[in-house]
C-alpha cells in the first residue's frame, strides 16, 4: 500500500483544517438558526402560490413544509462553504504574510 505524500491527513495541517471546518460549521449553524426564519418568511408565500397555481391548492401546505427544509439546507450549505473557504484563505494570507521566509 502506497501513501500519498501530498495527503492532508495528520500533522498540524490536518489539525488546522479540522479546526477550521468545525469553526465554519458552528458559525454556519448559528447563521442558519437566525437566517432561516426571515428568509422563509420572505419567500414561502410566493412558493406556495406558485405550487397552488401549477400543481393545485392541495399541495400548498406540503410545499410550505418542504420549502422550510430547503431554506435551512441552502443557508447552511452556502454559509459553511463560504466560511470554510474564507477562513482558509484568510489564514493562508496571514501565515504567508508573517511567517514566510524568502
């Protein structure tokens, strides 16, 4: 079995990536908690009206419930991806700026 020398598992880099990911996911949960309600409130009427017009009025309530789950998933996924990327880029810039030796 060969090992990949470019693997990011183990060592301080792996620990840094894990900590960054945990921090990003924790912040994403907080943003999702506070952001899902307002986003859902702004969009659910449009989505239910659209569903009632195109699929019949009987699906409106189920679509509203499903839309709540979709809103939470979208906000969490977008926030986690954005924060993970942003934190890694910010840390890379910081380390390169202050610890890079020419």
